C-alpha cells in the first residue's frame, strides 16, 4: 500500500532511521485465515498528522489521471516520533501517456514542517502544501500546493465517494478519498498545464513494519470504485488481501478473502523479477460481481535499499455488477507492485 517512489540517497537516510527503530508488530489473525479488513467511515481527522512516542512510518499518497493524457503521483511521507524527530519526504512524479517525464523530491527534518494533529494541514516554512476541509455539500476537499524546484502541482481533490479507514494488522491505512474529482494546474519544465480528471488519496500511519510484498491498485466506473491490495507475509502466505467496493456516493463494502480471485497470466522479467503484466481480477460476494482484466501499459522501476518497486500504468477492462445493474469497466489507472529482495 505504501507508494515507495523515491531516490536512493535521501531514502538511505530515512530507511536507516526506520529500520534502526523498527519494532515487532504481530499479524492479526482470525480463525487462522488472513486478517479481514474491517473499515469504518474516514473522518477529516483521519487525514491529520499522527504522533507516536516511537519511530513510525506515515504517508499521504495522491495520484490522478487527467483527460489530457497526463498523470501524476504526489507523495508526502515521514519517518519520525513525537512530532520532532525524523524526516519528511515530499515528491512529485509526472507522466505523459504513462511514461515518466519529470520527477523531483525534497527532504526536510520534521522540525521544519508544521503539521496539524487534528486536521489535514501541512506547512513548510509557513507555506501550505496540504489543507483539508469539508465543503457545504459535506464533501471532503484536499488542496495540494507543492513546488519542488520548479516542478509544481496546484490541485484540488474533491471527494465523490465516502472514504474509509481501518487496521491492516500492521498499522492504520485507508482511503479518505477513494475517488475524487481533480482540477488545477501543473508546471512541468517551465510550462503551465491546466488539468482535469479523476484522482485518489490514501493515508497510512503508525506503521512499524512493512509487508514482504504487495500488489495494489484501483479502478472505477460511473457509479462504482474498487480498491484492492494483496499484501504478502512471505512468498506463499498473505498478511491480508483487502478489497473495498464503493457503490454510489455513500456506500462501501469490504470483501471477504474467500470471495476474491487474482490470477496472473503473463509476466515480464524486469530488474531481476517476474512482474505480472496481464492479470484477471474477480470478486463474487452477495450482489457484487466483478470480472476485469489488467494489462500493464508501462513500468516505472525504482530500487531503494531493501525494496524494489514497480509503478504500473494499467488498462482495466471488464464488468462490474451490483444489485443486478451491470456496468462496463474501461479505465486507465496507476497501480504498483513492491517486493523486498
């Protein structure tokens, strides 16, 4: 679930702190089966900065697919304790037709970042980079304004589905904005570009240990949104395979593991590992039926210390049926695959 897309030098510092202070956190199990993800409604406070007395990993992840063939990932990650120790890493990655065209990052000590404990509000030297609020229509809004050495993103994320949050067995994680309408501007290589599209935002905190690997993604139709993450304890055993389906603006359902199928049909050997590039994803639970195919269009590989990370731009085609109402899925989304060597 963590989107690790960082440059090596800065991450050696961060990960050294994280690994030096890592604690053992037991995996939560239920009836000897992988833990079932049981989310609740996300609140504005769930997007605030979380403070712990021990070193933990925390992140705010944003991405968006725009109707002019641009796409973006924005990351705000911190490893720290007590709100005073550790680092923040801010990053922007911009793509055109699924290919990376520019990336920038900025590393800052926690003491130089002003982050609210009660609401989504992060400032660097008094300049807001993230502000969240509820509008008059009771929708969660997140304004992102990040400038990293000329690569700029000024974007408004407006939630169009109910957000959710829960415990994964290794920390808190969820999606305050599983699906959002995104408008604003990018400045890429000196050019200002107006953008409009569909986005996503997640928040994870109190993370003291990471999964061995995961395969994460999401896709959407006119009236539904699906987020999934298969998180592995080791090569053979899962920690948790979560799937949450948002239906309309106000409803979501967490899918039980026995109702989820994910089959990989084709692989490509990329940077020392076979990465799935064609997969079938299925869900059959009560009145929800999903049958889609994933086809990877491009791969952006990153390697950092103990992790190998592949960011995927993926074409999603198939069907989803809820309450006997059938919709076609024809989507293009960012997904990812991470593995610790």
